[in-house]
C-alpha cells in the first residue's frame, strides 16, 4: 500500500502546502488522504504545525522559520516540506498506520428533533420510517472534520435519501443535530447556523472543550446510527451508555455501546 | 470587541478546531518584543471602541497596531514604546486615528488557562482566552505573581520609558502580494487580468472571519465545483457571485469555494489594520520572496526582544 504517483503537491499560501489526491468524494481517494495524514502526523516533524485531511486532499501547515533550520541548504521551506512529503508517500507500507474505530451513535429521528425528515420523506416518496431505516442501516466513514470544531463530514448517504442543502439556511441548528447534504451526512457538534437538512438528533456529546479529547470523532472513524425514541433520548446517560464523560481511560471515548 | 489572542492554536485543525490568534501577528509580536517577552505571549486584541482598563497593580505595558489615541489617566501615551503604569492608572482610548486593531501586552503574565496549547480565544468553540468569550465591562484579568517588581515599579512616575522600536516599515500603497491558489487556473483569462489590475473595496462585511471584497465581477472557466478542502488565513476564495473573500484569523479549517490565491504571511498583518471602505490591489509574488520577508521580519522581532530584555532588566535594577 502506498500513495505513489496518485497525488500532486501545490502551495497553500506561503506557510502550508496541499497534497491533492482528487477533487472527489470517493472512498479509495480518501483512503490515500487518510494514509498520508497518519503517516505525516506520526513523523512528528519539528515545524509541521498542522496536518489536515479533507475529502480528496491533505493540507500540511508549517512554520517557515523552523523548517529553514532543517538540513537541505538554501532550499525554500516549501521545497523542504515537499521533499519530505514525497519521501514519506513513496514508501511501501504493509499495514494501515491506524485502525479505524467503529462508533455507534444513537439518533432520535422524531420530528421535534429532525424538523426536515417529513419533508425529505415526501420529496423522496418514502415513509419517515423508511428514511430512518435507510439512514441507520449503513456504515459511514468520517472523511474529514471541518467547518467548525468537531463537525464531521460523513459519506456516503444512500441515493434514495439524498437531498440538497436547504435554500434558506437556519440561523440556529441545535447541538447534536444530524443532517444530510447531498451524499454527505454529519452531526452539528454545537448549536450554530446551518444549511443541512436536519433529520434527527443525537444525545451524545460531540464536542466539549473540558474533555481531554474535546472532539468525539477522528478522521477515518466509522460510524453507525441507530434509532432511539424521544424517551430514550431524554434518559440518555453518557456514562451508562459507554460514551465519554471526560474522565474515561486516557480521556479517550469508549466506542460503541 | 476585545479578546485575548496569541499566535493561534496549532495542531488541532484536523478536528475542525480553527487557529484563531491575532489578526495582526506582527503587532502582537512587536508589543511582546518591546517588553522583552516571548514573541507569541498572550495579549489583548482590541477593536475601537476599546475597553477602559484600570491597573490594580503597577506594571509596564506596550501598545502596538492601530492608534486609538491612548491616554493613561489624562496624559497621552505613545504606541510602540513601553509605558510604566501605576496602580490605579486608567488606560482609555478616545478616538481612532489609524488602523483597525490595537494590541496591549503587559510585562506581568496574565493568569489565563491554556486550551489546546494556546491562549487564543476561539469564539466559535467558546473556548480559550478569557472564558472563551470577548471581554466585557467588569472583567478582571489577574497577573501571575502580581507583586513581582512592586518595589521597583511603584513610584510617582507613570508614562513612557526610554526605548522603542526603530522606524517601522510603512506601506506606500495598498498593494498586497499574493501567491497563486490551487484553483487560480479556474479563472477566465479576463478575470485573471481583473485580479491583477483591478481594485477591490473592503466592504463592511469585514471581521475576524474574513474580509468580503467588492470589485470587478470574476468568472470561472468551466463548471468545476470544489469538494471541501483546506483553507487558511490569507486564502482568497471566489464566491458564487464572482466576488472575493479574504479569509482572516478566524478562518474555517476547510472550505468549498475556489481558492484563487493567498495573501503572503507578512502582508496579512497590514491587511488586518485596514478598515472597511479602503481599496486594495493585488500583485503576484513567489514563495522564495514570501518566505524571505517572513524570516527577515522574525529576525528583526527576535533581535528587538533580545535588546529590550536587556533594557528592561537594567531598568528594574537601576531602580532597585
């Protein structure tokens, strides 16, 4: 397994570069992005300040002044980082440098929690129950996290329940809201404005600044949703249900339930 | 709006946690350098109208960036110069003379909790800085070791001390250097010409997230769409209507609009000091010169911090 000849490198301004694998939402392309993400991160190179995966590319941020001190003579910091990236991505790897976790996320699909689910069902000529069944019967991948702290971009949503973003975005979407936008599904970690079609809500804490790991998800995680009632939503206890309360072992969330 | 900011929160962008940090990182570092502090120490970033600040302990402070006509009690105090404040002195800002953001650094370190390796306020996550929010009337920022140097600092004198930064570089025009973005080639030939020759107005939609510009309407060649991909402070995106937005310190980590260019790091600081209703222009630059100007700037700041450290130590000894 390697990333050979499947990417190109381009500057992202003067203090970051972009490793492009493809401008697509595609599992095989994202495999390469995630492989590159974990490989570069595991090197812990001084001066590399951030490594950020997205659907089809990886941005690598660096401190120009620190990278100047790397060996390599008079080359620019950009060239030095690009060279290392090429070296890392052209090696052959036996194993994935990470093991995807499976997280099972309870979702209440009641209309009070998912105000757009009825509309989506009518638009797609399905019953609400069918929408729930279709949405919760697939395993999704966290392709990337972006837009706001902890916002997960997951794919790929079954074609039968795909729907475009709302024409007029909401000024407030509640924390935990589960939405659909085209082939993507995602969870709003905190209350915020948002344009995705909201079909339900999870009682699981996605973002809490006081947790050792403030964000529940990591890029590459796999996610399954399961349906819960409003009563179960209200009775949900993160500790009892195996989700982190901020005091778990090493502060890591316990996946599954 | 006044918030605590440092050089930003690095290392958590893969979790969607954006960098934040000072809009004008040059002024932030300059304020710290003149006090001989770590260049990236936490400061207060202020927008006009800015806070009125009472010193409950004597300290030395330094203001940089925008000139908001600072007065310590009834006496004007300069920017870019360390100033001795006595217990009870009140710092006020009466009128905006230039710039858009003023930075206040104090010699004593502020007692603030670090969050994810940074003191910066992340307004979106409501975390970092002072309770994750902007400062409000009545807030109290404590010093770490408030009584350190009390004997030296407590006197009848308050006002400017005897050193300052040398002549600071001034911009002669509002031309900002850019590097081509990944989607630069999505622009039509005439739009490329417009970007390089046109002028762009900074609209009133200009804040810590980004500056929306108004200029010649740009066109995309072809129908390509971008799936969400990395962006950063300084990234210039083309919005669906053909106008541009420059992402600033509170930029998201990823975005879905074409990245036609990026403003080079050293020029972002100057842009951060330009308020709405100013026109800007762009000029193509290259990575080597962008890197060189940043390295030179950092060397200047490091040197200034070193010499200020000696001066401040000497000052504290002389009066000891």
